[in-house]
């Protein structure tokens, strides 16, 4: 029998790491907790946000820019899970600004992928494609071929979807369907 750890147990474990001052493990366990959360049954959303804001404040007060960028990205991912994509993108942009300044290529590329996903959900397909392409270029520099392959699939899917949207809009306009 395999024991399964649920998101609540992982969230509590993450809190303990934070209490002990271990920011990196705090965030690692927090992200695992968020991977296991049931998006349809999310309770206590403010609790997750408050926890991350506490970590963010700690990082800023102790001049920990690398950790700050990771917390900002975690905030972005959390807001994305909560389907608050405007907030999510705001935190992703803040995180990316720090990651780029620090020269953290892998973290920047990963953050760009998260941002591209939120841009897609918000309906900004062209910008999403551009951000995916930027991430792909960085992954190329790093030799991360699997990431590049996944991004190419996403870009192809988005381009096809965008093409279908344009064709649908054209047909609706041509036959004045949108006037009824």
C-alpha cells in the first residue's frame, strides 16, 4: 500500500520549513502542495496568498532577490490556479524582471512558459506565442531539447487555434451572423 500525501499535509510541511528559515525547501514543498490541490474544492484561498506574501516580505526584508523572484513566481502560479490570471501575470512579470536582472536563464525560461500559459488563458494568443518563442530561445541556449519540443507543440497548437479564430470571425462577419 502506497501512502499518499495530500496538499494540506504538504502545505503544513512548507510552513514548517518557513518557520525554520529554509526558503528554498519552503517553496519546493509549497509547489508540490499546489500540484496536488483540487482546483474545484479550493478553500482558504487567502491563506495561501497570505503565506506567500509573508515569505515575500521576509525575502525583501533580508535582501534575498533570488528567493524573492521564486516567491513572486509562486504567487503567479497560485493566482493562476485560482483562475485570477491578471494577478498571476502581474507577479510573473515581477519575477521575470528579477530573474533577468540576476541572469538566471533557466528560471527566466520557466517563468516565461508560465506567463505564456496565462496569456493564452486571457485570450492574448499572439503575445503568448511570442513569450513561448522567447522561452524556447533560452531553452535552446541551455540545450534543453525536451522543453523546446514541448514549446513547439504549444506554439503550433496556438497558431492553429488563432488561424481558426480568424477564419470563424471572417465567416461571421461575411454572413452578418453577428448582427442577429
